[in-house]
C-alpha cells in the first residue's frame, strides 16, 4: 500500500492537537520498564543521525493482493515468515525513537490492522502517529491522529485492483465509525494508468462520506517497470495530474491534495524535486523506513517505497508536497 501522505490545502496548515489514544499505559510508562530486557533483541544500527519521521512495516501479511502494491515487489524485504514479536517491536521502536529523535511514525504493512493491538500500544510512543489501512478490518479510532484508508477509484475500478467486494466493505466500515471521535480519516486513491479514468467519478462517489477528505497519490514504478501501471512518458501523466487539480478546484474543501505540490509533479519540474536517484528527495533524506526483514529484524530500504524504485518517474505525493512546503516556508503536518 502506498505510504500515508501529509495532506495540505494551498495554505499553511495547523497541526492538529495531539490527543493520547488512551488505549494503553505505555503512553506513560517506558516500554523498557515493563518488558524483561533479557527477552528482547536490540534494534539494528541505522547510524547516529536524526530522523524526524519514520515508518514501520509491522507485518508482511496482508489479506489483499493489490496490483500496484510496492511492498511486495521482488527486491523488498517482505516475506510473511519474517516476524517480530510485540514486546521486541515496542522496545525497539522506543529505542529508535530516542536515538534518532523520531517524532512522527507511520504504521503500515502488509495490513497493519492485522496487528491492531500492537499498533494501538505503539502509537502513543510518538508525538504524531498515523496508520495506512485497507479498511477491511474497520477504521480504528485514534483521536488526534491520522488514518489513511486506501481506495483506488469507484467500485468498478477499485475492486479489480484491490479485490471483489472490497469497495462495499470499506464503505460500510466508514459509515459505521463515529465521525466525531477526533480521528482524521482520509480516503486516498493511488492513481495508475489502470484507474486514472475514474478520478472524477471517485470524488463524486465519496465526497459526502463521513471522512475528513479525499487525497491522491500516483504510482511509484520500479526500475524497468513492466506492469503497465505507470507512464513511460511523463508528459502523458501531466494530463492526469491536471485532472486531479481540476477536482481539487471543484471541491477545494474535500480534496486535500495541494495544487502547488501537484504542479511540482509535472514532467518539466519533477526531477528538480527527486533527482535521478533520489539525491534531491526530501522524503528519502528525512524519513527512516523500517521494513520487516530477514529473521524478523528491521531493515532500512532505499526509500519508503522500498528498493529499486525509479526516482525519475516517482509519483509519491508526499515527496512533492514536502518540497512545496519547504520552498514556501510553510508547515507540513507530521
């Protein structure tokens, strides 16, 4: 699943008040105080630098098989047998937080809600926490934090990508949640050549759902990508980016994608943001990706989208949104 992205309108945003999930005493008690130290492993070494943000793949298991998923590419650490027990993960996340001064953590998978209890205990360890979920296990209530729910177009386009019946199941979960519980809930569509025709129909379908808003990101291909999901010539993608800009202008309060960030995604400007091999990418340089690797140990991948990504054709909205805010001198929500 695509990594969750900070969402911005065209003006500086305020950080939401951070409210403890109030689901576990770990918010007040250091993990190391309640877990026997001899029973847990130390985290892997990732140098000594600070990372203001990180993401953690809490499981390599997912109940869906989405056609565009970057996690399960051949070059990424993604074997379902590689697992880390709850106590070890909680302890390692706390230690990595303290060593690298991590303030913002994104919980992903696989499907992170397969390990919901772990995620609920880990979220209060960080000042800002967010979850990316496929929504089929329900929408978690985490007041003060962000939950991104992946849907890839209207039903007739989403289900061939994410699985038969998934659209209706996610819609049911969205309508069953308490819309006033203080959780920021975003629907996010990953745009590919496969589902791009449904951008406008998707917004029309979900614009009145009880969520905070709708967001868009674009497919991130691997090197020599043969899936047909991306755009070989980014000038062809430009026209699709313009259609996202158009729905933003039509529904400015519902579509939370930033026009300035989308403009940076255009073919004549995107390499200024990414570089040929990620050398300009602020997300790659400022975020620590923690994938679940061999033997259930954390591994740092090339970027949050894994290894062997084609930076020249990157469609990750978070990359361009971060660049937009750095250039504008405005605050990006963490």
